[in-house]
């Protein structure tokens, strides 16, 4: 079936990844896209999200396979490091391309 028959050419936003499109998760994905990894406190400061809110959103992204969460101890203090997986990097790239189509 051609795109014109399905309406995809008329409604390109219908194909946008809704998991990424949520503003808090979009911020997390955007920050992680431009760095190799970031710690939880850095993301909390940059996004302005509370610890609980950020944890909830990163859990959803982790469950989708978009981010990897590494918990460790540094000088006996808990340290959480987050990074995009290859699938997450691909999903964010596709999201960006899809949004560019919508905005054209």
C-alpha cells in the first residue's frame, strides 16, 4: 500500500516515536545523544527534573532498550551512569528525521 493510500504523507507525525516525544524523555535522549554517557545528577540538573521523575522516565527508556543504566559505587557513594544504546541512538536519529519531515 502506498504512503498516499495510508495517509502517511498527510500525517507524518503519526509515525513519531511517542516514547521519545514526551518532553522529559526527549530532553534525556537529546542530552545523551551528544555525549558518550552522563551521570544521573548531571541529567537531573540539566533537565530540571526531580530525582523521582527522572528515575521514572529513565526506567521507561531503559525498558524500551534505548538507554543503559549502570549503577556503581565511587568512594562508597552510589553513582548512576546513563548512556544511549545503539538502538536508542538509532531511535533518536529516526525521531529527529521524522520531526524534520513534520516541520517541512
